């Protein structure tokens, strides 16, 4: 058998090729939506001191042409001519002995940008909303004005499309007289974005409860019909809330409580 011994000329090109290959140990994956802003990345040296950490960046499968051989670089998303709200997947491949840091990953998170084209409430208590300019899937919170404050009474998932979106939600908290509703969204910036109000005049009768004199101690509250309610203790802390016709309060500590229900407020003892 003839033994093959590579020469120096054969070994050197192979060694150079191996040295040129990056260590494929790390990938940073970012997913979200395009909102018109670019990403910025801090890019340290590789630990061996040769070259920078990042060796490739892909946006939706396409390799970027951004200059990544520097201590900091920008991923220019506008280059890909993305529509606002379009899905984005970014893969940052780096060597195994270091890790780049994305300075502003929040720019890919859903943002509340919706506009309400129309909103109304049917006589059957159906909230009907048409929106435009949604650029990310975020939940809508339904609020109702009662007891001199806005109260969260429902939620539905936004579609996230920039074009026309239509929603229909059955409201279960309609009370007698005038009802006022609105919707809101809150994104990572924590500042709510509100719609305008929609109003409904309902012929439903006023809700009452027993015992209703506020003096007699009770282990249960019985409303005249199903209603949204809140119960507060003497320190102003909420201890129970929900939608019901009967509320068991036997587990509460002894004392006086404040009750919000229907369109009224009252007190009771336990």
C-alpha cells in the first residue's frame, strides 16, 4: 500500500482556508415587524483579537450589504423596501467566543398606530369597530365609563393589518340609561392609545340589590339582574369584582364594604 504524505504546498492552502472559516457557534435571532426604524448593533472584537465578532447578517433570508466589520454597525431595513407592519426576521451570525449586542431591539416590537374609521353599538349590545393603520398585532381593551371612571370590561385581539380591519364584539356589561364605551391599546412604550367614545341609550331597568339598606349584615349580595360589580374594603382596596347576579361575600373579613354595581354605588356590612 502506498502511503500518501502531503507536501507543504498542499497543506498551507488548507490551513489558510480553515483559518478563514468563522466559528459557527452563535446566532442572534430577532423577529417582529418593520416600523420605519433601523437596528443598531455593538460589535466587539473576537477574543483572539483578529477581526470583529459578527460575520454575517441576514434580513428575511437575504444577506445585508451593511458594513459589519466595525465596532458598531447599523442594519438598514429601509434597503429592503419593506412596507410598514411587514414581518421581519433578522439573523446575526457571530463567532463562538464573543457576542454582539443589539442596542434597540424594541423597534421591531408591535406598536399601537391604529386609527378608528367607525365605531358604534347596536341595540343588541354589539360593539362594531372598523380600524385602519394597524402595524402590529396588539390586543384591544374595551373600557366602559361607570362609577365616574373608565373600567376595563372586555378584550379582543387586533389583526395587525394596515388596511381595513373589521371587528364585532358582544358587550355583556350594558346597563340602564346612557352607556359610554371606548377601546385602547398599549404597546411596549406603555402609553395607552385611545379611540373616541361610542354611546348607547339602553331601556334596561335600574339594577337593585338586597340587602339594600347598608345596615344589615349579609353573607351574600343578590342583584335584581346580572351586572358588573366591584367591592372595596374600608381601606379602598378592591376585594372582589366580576359579572354576576349573586355574590358570595361570606369569606370576607367582618366590616363595612363599598359596592359598585349597575350605575350606582352603595355600602353593605358583613
